[in-house]
C-alpha cells in the first residue's frame, strides 16, 4: 500500500496517534475522594505554599508541550495550525515511544513573535518543558530567545537544535573516518533557515571551522547589505571572497545541505577535497542522492531519509535531551548541553564506518547515554 494511503487509513482508524491514560487505574470510592474532591485540595494547598512541589505532585515533572503555529511544517511549508496537528501529534508519539515522556500537542493560530511568546508564557505553568516546532525563520529565533530568557523551564526549538546536534555527532565520526580534524575543515552550508543557522552556530561553538553559508542570493558575506542579524553572524564564520556555491565547493571538505532537492550534482562533489563528507539533508528528497554523491568522490554521505545509511533523524536527539533535562531538573538547555549531547551521541557508535556515523533511532543505548549528558 502507498505510504500516503496507509497514513490516511491509520489516522482515520485511530482518530489520531496519542491519548491520555491513568497512572492509577485501580480506582475506588476512597481514592476518588483523595484524587479529586475533597482530598485534592491538600495537593493544591501544598503547591500554593511551595510551588516547587508542582513537579512532585503532578505530571508536570514528565510533561512537554509541543507547540507550533504551522508556519514551516516539514517539507510542506506554511500549512497553518490545523494542518500542523498531525505532525505535532507525531512528535508527541515519538517523545512517548522513545523516552517515555508525556506530551500535549498545541497548535497556535497566532504568528507574530509577540503573540506566540504571550501564548506560550500563558500556558507554561502547566508544563515541565516546551518543545517549539515548525515555526518559520526568523520568527523562530526571536521566539526561542525570548522564551528561554523569560521562563524557568527548558525551551527547545527542535528544528534548529535537534538537527544541529545530530549533524555535529555525525561530523565528529565522519572526520574520524576520513582522518580530518573538524576545526581544520572548510564547510559549505547550503541554506540559512532555522536548521542551517543553528548547525553553523553549533559547529562554530564546538570547533570554529571555516563555514561558508549560501542562501538563495549567494554566499552570505560581510559585503551583503540585506542580512538579518542571524545571517550577519553567519557572515563572520569565514573570510573567503568566493561569490557563489560552485566556487565555495572548490576544495571544500564538507557540504551540508538544508535546502531543496537536486541542488547538487556529481560534478559539484568532484570539485571538493578528496574523501569529501556530504550531508544532504533536504527531506524527503536530498540535494543529491547518495549514489551520485559517492560517484562524485564522497567518502561519507548522510541524508534525512530512513532508506539510506546515516539518517540525520532528530528523534535520536530531542527525546533524549528532554529526558535528561526533566530528570536532572535543568531549567535552560544551553550550547554546552547540545555539545555534550552530540559528543555522547557520536560515542554510541563504537566503531564508525562510512555507512554508520550516526546511531539508529532504535539503538537502545542512545536514550540513557544522551540523557545522562544533559546535567
């Protein structure tokens, strides 16, 4: 059966993918009186006296809100809050399946930074952490920055940081295989949206390699006059005078694509350094198919697809990061946490090979190892 037909069939059959369940399903009259009226008043009074008891007495200690405005959903674009709900439900399903974290998917029919921030702050007391999802750049940057500053619970935009963590983990192992040091690499980044900016920022923080970012108007450099503050930061990660993508690829060690399908050809990979590293992450159709990249001389190829080796799948990062943040009572997820998560994720691949620089999402070691790194 076609996967799209199967998707509609399953969603219609179950009416969605998630549901709530009771922690104590052995209820009787005495327990009902304790859990609700009149006994529940004792729990409310205790939290009123000491708000920190909210974590101990309610599900907040293990509860994440998955929040989107539907403005940048998967490869679909701005589909709006209603059409975003199946994706947010799916995210909640992954949280529960891989890290046993309860989630509530929430889609907001507001789109400005002020409106989104106000809405999230208003509901934040009900949750132990906030996962922002599928909010278009550059709004997503401002929303996350403000919420991280104004809330006392972890706030994490997975489209940015989940992708960045998995990419860094994969590059750590890819460099081992090809005999490189990441700090000595010349990296070409295609795409400067939420994921591209975050990947570049994390790589810069980790090893400060030369990173030449390219958007639809060419190389992002200091002589461009139309840059927002996030792209201005990207322009400082290189001193090159190259003007376009093809010039940037000449002799490059790594290319990371967060853009659109079929952007790269075999000849582009041949322009790169020997044993090049290619992370073609446009999803579901990468910038170049792995067969073509290898034919062009690439030693290690990663994509966003699950039917090829080295899938850059955020699901090996975000459930684990939130599991660690909730368990260790982390109030803000920092760059240091992200780097620790990437290093831990890379280390779960004991013997990296060109076909395995990133662990499988089904590797049972990933959740405890990465979660333990978030302290």
